[in-house]
């Protein structure tokens, strides 16, 4: 791929400005992570909103960018060595954008790895568990008579929230400063509470620190802008 426009995805979603980073996404919890990060760090980008209803994620053009047919994904014309870089998986994209912008990921080696540790915690725990609980609590899972799957994901979601609550004891943010650990985690916590409507079954009212942390996150101007990225056409 010599230039950005050589990539098949640009045939379906032509860039208005091939010189800036291209984002292919929706404002789901994982999609919000990257929209928020781009707004927070100030990198120039162009957003392309996919439609699950039209199965955009399964088209050959998008699969050429992300063979796992999930959002978000990016195409950066100015990647390593000045060459275009295609990238998927929200956690990997956050790390890449943090390095590219020099923001929200400490250069101190220990602090850096501890931040990455919490990003991986979100990717491996918060996202999958909250997503499964949302399915069983709000969507088609209600039709399943066996209550064990719902309880399994409810209990694990409650446990993960307690882990986060303990981490935030005496802290404004997951790390000493606002970081990609917060950007990775908060959209899923908001979704669990506000979209899935599961606060009352995961012990939300017993949490001492998570609600305030989430409010601080949602009050940030860059977060407010990024939560709607990409904009509807």
C-alpha cells in the first residue's frame, strides 16, 4: 500500500482529505474510545460512519481493513516511516494514537506499563463481561429461561466494578493523570449504566468512587465531542 487511496476501503468511503487519518466507526462503547481519543489529542482525522443495518462491516472493502469485521478501525496515511498504516482493535488503536500524539500515556516506563496493564484489563474483562450482561439484561437474552448465564455475567460485572472502585480510592483517574486507561474504560461503564440500564443489578449504589470518576470523564469537552464520532451524514 503505497498511498492511502490504494487501500480498498477508500473505494467505498472516499476520503475528503487523503492526508489525514481516516476513522471507520460507530459511537458504540468501543467506537467511542477512538472518537474520544482523537478529539482529546487533537490529531486531524476524518470520520466515516458505518451502518450495521446495511452490513457495512461485512463488505469486502471493510474486511480488507479489518478481517474481524468489527469497528473501530483506522487508516493513517502518515504511519511509521511515513507509510500508510491500517489498524484495528480499539486497544491497539488507543496505544498507537497515544504514541503518535505523545499524549495520555506516560513516558515513564513503570507508569507506562501500569497504564497498559489497565487498558488490557478493560479489553479482557470490562468490555466482554459488560457486553454479555447487556445482551442478557436488555436484549434477546431475556428469552433464555436458564438464568445461569445472566447471573454469571452480572456477578462478574459487579466484581469488575468493585475492582475499579478500589483502584479509584484516593484518585481522580485510574492512573495518576488522565490516560488511555480512562478512555478505554469509561465508555463501557457509561453504557452499562445508561444504555443497558443495569446499574441496579450490579451494586452501583454501593460504589464510592466510580460514579464521580465517570462524571468527571463525561464532563470533559473532548469526551462530549468524541462520543458522537463519526457524525451521522
